[in-house]
C-alpha cells in the first residue's frame, strides 16, 4: 500500500480538454485568494499555526509545537499525486491534440502586455506553447514536474481569471480543464510572474529557483515520491517567498510550483538554529532536522529514513539536546536523551542509550557526528546541516541537502518529444476522455433509498438519519468508551475511473467528523474519508481483511470551520485514489482490486464528546467516457 500526503495543489490536471463542471467554489476561491495576495495556509494568524503553541490535543494524542512542524503538510506537495497522475495517466492515454482557439478579447484584466512575437521566444518554447502564449499570454501560475522514469517535463499552466488549466508533456499540448467563472472572479487584478516557466527550465535546479524567486523555507520531509526516493534519498518540501513551493530530492529538483498569489513574508517564520541536512552511515542515510524545543531540552534533532515523518520506512531517532547552545558535544544520559519513533508513529524513550552527539560550527552550518549504542544497535552517523531558511547568498543549505545518490535530471539535455505543429486558428477536437456526469443526488427526495432511521449501533452510539429540506442529516453521539463509525450506505456500482464530490456542513463535537465512504458489496473492504471542521484535521481510514488501518490519520488541513460548507472530493484512476478538501489535494492511497458497489456518508463519534450533526448535500459523480 502506497500513500502520500500533500496540500495546496491546483485542482485539475485531468486528461480532458474541457471539463464543464460547476466548480464555482473552486473558481471563486482561486480568484479571491489572489486578490489580496494572502497565503491560504501557514500565516501567523491562521488556526493552523496559532493553536496552543506548545500543546495541541488531537483525539487523545498530544502533539507539541515541535511535532506540528513535522506533520504540517503541505502547502502543495499535494502536487505530488496529481503530477504522478500526469506522468502516468496522461502519458499513456493522451493522443496528440490541436489547440483550442481562444478569442483575443478574453485578455486578462490587470496584466502587463506580453509580446508573443518577441525575438528568441520561439526558440525556448514549443510551437504548442507559443500558440497558447499568442492568444492568452503567460500563465498566472504554473507547475513543473520531472517524471523520474522517463525524464519527461510535465507542465501545467494555470489561467485563474480565464478559468483554464492547460497541460503539456515535453512541450506537447495534452489537454486541460475549463471551469465556469463567477462574477466575483472576473476583472480581478492578477499578480505578475517574476520568472516564466521556460526561464526556469533553462536551468532547472533548486539553486536557480532560490536565486530567481527569493528565499525558500523548509516545510517537511515526510514525503514519499515513487521513482524519486525509493531507497535512501530524502525528499523535502520548501515554501517560496515569492509564492508557491518546490520539492527537492537530495540535491535534485523534482517539482516546482510558482504562484505569486500565495506569496509569503518568510521573515514572520524566521526561527533561529532551524537546520536541515542528511546524515550518512555505512549503509544508509537519514534525513535530519534540528529545531528549537519547547520542553525536554533546548533543541531537538530528529532523524528518520527518507526524511523526518516517513516512519513507514523504518525506525527514527529523536535526540532531545539540553543546554543553551548547540556547538558542543552532548552526552547521552547527561544532557541528551533519545526517543525512538516507531513505524506506527509512536514515540517512546530508548530502553538503552549511550554515546555522544557532537556538533561543530562550519561556516553557516554545523558538522554533526553521532557515535552511540541505542537499544543494542551501533549508530555511527555524520554529515552537514545548514539553514532551513534557504537564501540566495547562503550556500550552506544546498551543501546540506546535496547528495550524489539522488536521481539526476537535466531537462535541457533531454531529447524532446515530437512537437505538434499547430496554429492559433485551429480548433481542438473533442477529447475521447472528457469527464461527464454519471450520477447526482441533491436529496430533494429519497428515491435512491438512503437510510432514514434512528437507534443504537452496537449499544455504543446513538444515531439518527433523515432527509430534510434538501439535505441528508446524520446525527451521532457516543454512549460508551471508545469510538464508533456510523455508516449510511446505498448500493451504487462505480467504475475504475471516477470523480465523486459532496458538500458537508458540521456542527457539534470537537474531534468527531463526517465524510464519504466507499465500500464493496459485502462491506468487507472500505475507504473512509473523514474531516473534522472543528479542529481542522482529516482522517483517511481503510478497512480490509486485516481489519482497520490508518494511512493518513489526524492530518492538518485548511478545512472551513463548523457551520460552513466543506467540499470533499475523491478521484479514482484504477488503484490510485486522490483526496481533496475544497479543491485542494490533501493525500492519496493505492488500493489494489477494490470493486466499489456501495457509496455513502458517515460519522465517527468519540466518548466524552458532544453530539455531532453533519448536513450532506449535492453528491455528484463524474466518469470518463
């Protein structure tokens, strides 16, 4: 089972030239979020950062601020699953297409003039891209991803005010997405790009990105990118001060998202002695993070395979370092303590631990030497750690993440795919893989047979469900210790490729939540996508013959508060499932051979919590013809 998590990804990147679907909320949010240039996440005034600064309780678990730094993801790694989808699904299923002729009178309001006939432009973009530029100008935001297997350059250009997202593979037009705009989205001023995609591709490296776009702030290394870091490579997500984010794998740049509408004032996030790096042993290497600690010491050094947080790949180590400085030799058992981070995410003190952690200043970074015995295991690690705030005038960060074992990609040296010769006068033919509606439920009646009942479930929880005023109401209250999943299912056969979305409004309990459920005929294999509007977390739960598992559990996301609508979406492409909250990709899951015969909604109730009520509406399912 492969999982990943991400956040703040441009919705779409589907293999369809036009998807005329009423996603008015997405269009409105995309436009309005750019009007004030206010970041959607990680701002000092957001609930994400300003929950109790030292302690946040999540369903019986306690996460300190130091833990939250590690689990907060992700301003966009979200991008990961969608770009993997592009690299696999689009490459296999897209045929060569002509480009839609977009009228010149749809020029973007508030943008500077762009000369598509400028000397030299035709030499750095494909003819397909030049055709788009000639009519619509440059994108307002874009994403570039390098396929780790083929080396193909996958691009998505986003035109928020036009309501379009356009995809290219090696410069060849590969369809896109069109979203109807609301009045609030028209005529808005658009932040200007400081660097175009073809300028970045001229030198596709993390160093070049920092030099061209400004400071980058390390966010998380709890990333798994199939094909990129299958062994000991460490993937890291960075937030860009100019707007957007990038993912590096060791020293290579795997993915880049540029979005000036999400610019950040990184000075507000400045943390002294916040370091990142890679420590090597004889046969492995571990991602390393050093951060100030709120308790149990002055600093915390966290190590784990494929980066901090990826504990599904092995055991991690956390060193609590006590004292007033970090340039010293810490002695385990004296001014250093060791905590074992297990595969299940648990943290427990090491049963036996002796040795030292030696930190020596080296330029703007530190050389780290660990010589220890932990629970009978000899640990010899060394490496360099540099600043987690990557500035153009500081090479310590690049030195810290640099590693020859990473996959090396040089797009400028790659043989390009065949370019389709098109002009702006040509009109695109309808795509054979256009999304079409296959089933909708507005809950105006109960012709589909939704359960309308009340009672007790296993004598552990009380529930009630009914259709009222065009919504499906589900109420639940836990009656005894533990928690209960309350399911409300109807039979519905779904294909191996589909998109499902539903609106949900929550009232009540802090930790309880509601969401979508997919199940086979006998309810033996199920997927639960549950969000809690009260504390902004979501859960991804899987049920199979081995019982329940929690691929993504208690993860933070930008969920709207109680009383407001949250739109949950699930997109399936064969064994791959992608999960969205309010059009933002938050995670994914690979499940083999799941035949979906039932769809529904449900709640999770908790002991000693207030009752929860969820109002569900507008369940829509789209397929590909």
